[in-house]
């Protein structure tokens, strides 16, 4: 249970008031830099465009990963209720691009200012709001309750760090927020138990929506020209240097080995390229149509949304955020196409997923750059063995599908 010394509502409202000028500036900056027609001025203050569907479901997914998980839910919702209007909101630009790709009406989510949330709820008049993962915004929850709009948290998770922070600082405000949520559908039993300990009155283990990715019938074969290519996905500062050190060791054994390096935040691509250049390795920006013979030792990806297409192109994937204290990133997408992942020890953000894979010998943990290099070399030396590991990973994902259908059943009481 959250301690009594935690944050109170009046403190939260004062903090929002203090940062309101910055929020106004941020909204103006985002509007100025957005492609024409993508943003409406003051949209994040509740000024929505006309034409958004009303009386349906408001789905909020903060960024790219949440939108991809939401896509599984959207398909299940549309299959069950084909005439249900669905509108989706996001916070980030990468999330917005993915949302538009789903073909759903989209807007940028309002800041958690009470008047902004009221305006959006009054404009949309939704029958139900579904928030992906763990977006616990006090004013949103309160205003939804006042408007008579039930709010459900889907695919909810709490890392150890988030749980400790909420338990220490949440206080009465957190309990008020949790009591205003109709249902928390958690990714795992461990996540459900954390929410219950924090005071959530209604939390269930519905499974992880990200397991509901389409799973290939068999592992996608690696193109011959990429048999000595490995991918470092979603890397962070302090991690790229370790990956590059590993790649130098790999090239000592396989001089033609190449690395595709994908920083978690594409705006860091220039910084990462300079780091590669200082290491003495040849570097270039990844391009899909570049002839194999012209590719440098390291290619840096400078755009978001490309990882899913890169996983089937390489035999070996290292999942970043795990050699630095970030907590790791989602290994389900590569596993779904038959690519097991190498990962560091810091995987608490996806502990349940890595645990399930690890139980079936369907991933490989490395402690540092030296161990990473050894693992990549072993994968290149014994491709059949690593392909078998990938096949086990694909089977694990297939066995854990079904969260979307379970969640739809939970939502039926509000949508039928």
C-alpha cells in the first residue's frame, strides 16, 4: 500500500500549474515542426478537430510500442464489434505514424489538465476509454469518472522501479486514481499482484497483448548475403560502445561481418555514427537498396519504425537496453519470425517474457561486451544450432497468444 507521505492532489495540481507555460511552449513547438495537417494548434489543450467519431471507444497508446500492442486489440475489437467507432490518441510522433497506419482516426492526447481532459471527453462522448500499459493520469481518471466514462487499463505492467516509486510516493492520490479505474488488465500475474498491493480494487491477469503478433508458420530464412550480419536493436548511451567493442572481436574472427546498429531514439543516429567513426570501423547510414559489396562494417539506422522489417533479414539479434540499467526491450517481435535474441542482464522491464523464453532455452543472456562477442561468434560458427534456438522462440510466442481475445471478453460488459 502506498505510504501516507505520498503526493496529494493539491500538490499535483500546483505542479501542473507551474509547468503550464512550458506545456504551452511545447505544444507550439510540436505544432510548428509537425508535417502539414498532422497537428492542430492547441490540440493538447483539448482543441480537437471536427470529424472525429463520437460515442465509441477512445483508445490511448502513448508511443510506437504501445500502438503496436494496441493493433492486436483493435483487430479483435473490430472482429467482435465491426460497427464500433474507435479513435486513437498518442503522445509521440512515432506513435502517431503507427496509429495512422492502422487506419484509425487519430489525435494527440491532451496534457493532464482538468479542463483539457473535460473538453476531449465532451467532444468524443465515448462509451469506454482504454489506456494502454501504465498511463495513470489523475485528472484523466477523475474527469472520465465525472463524465460517466468507464476507464480500463489494458496490457498493464509495472517494473520493479515503477512499483517502488509508486509505493513510496503515490500516497492518497495514487489510491484515488486506482479506485477510479474500472479494470486493470495486467500482462502477468506478477504485474496484477503489484497493482493489487498498490490498492487497485480490480486487477486481473489477461496476458500480454504483444504475444498476439502474427507468428510465421516457420522461421523466415536468412538472405545469403546477410549470413554474417547481426543487429543491435534499441541501444542506449553507454551501450553502443560495448556493442562496437564486441563487433571488433567478431570481425577478428569474421572479417566480413557487418553490424546494423539501431539506437532506441533515432535522433541519436548522428551521435552514434560519430562514435563508430572514432572506433575506426567504417560506418554509413543504413539503406535498403545498397549493394552488399558497398556496405560498411557498421550501418546506423536513423529512422523509427524499421526494426520489424530488419529482424527477418539477419541471423543474430541483440536486444538493447540490457547491457545498461534501462531494463531491456521487447524480444517478442524477433522471436515471432524465428530470431532468438541475445540480451544483457538488465531485462526487468520484460522479465516475464524473457523468463518464459529462458525456460525453453529460446534466448541467450550475456554479461558484457566480451560475452556478447563470444555469443555472436558462436552463432555465426554454428548457424543450425542458433536457428533451432530461434525456432523454439517462435514456438513460445505462438503458445502464449490469446490476450486480445481475453481482453475483448472483459470489455464486452461495456460494449455489448
